[in-house]
C-alpha cells in the first residue's frame, strides 16, 4: 500500500496582538462568557465576517463609535 497524504484538518494559526481599554475588555469577556464563547472566538468570527462581507460586518450607529471608527488608522 502506497503512502497516503494526510491533509491537516485546520489551517495554520497566527497570533494577533491588540491593545484595548481594560474595562472594555473585561465587559466584553463577561458578555462573551454569557454567550458561551470567548474573545478569541468572537474576534475570529468578526474577521471571517469582515472578509466575507468585504467590509465592516456592521455599521457603527452611535456617534462615539462612528467618531472612533473615523479616527482609526487605515
């Protein structure tokens, strides 16, 4: 029997390091846990949807959010 090539079941991962407001992260962790997930899973979902939509998967609607989005480096 010849060798069988086994393809990996998952793609290689890379590390993403970001800085966020401490209180914001803590609040997000509580919400993520209540949803039965964690922040890394939510970030991965966001990135997948960003690629799928070829843009933001949501439209910021709060004035502060829009202002922060406009300030973000592109």
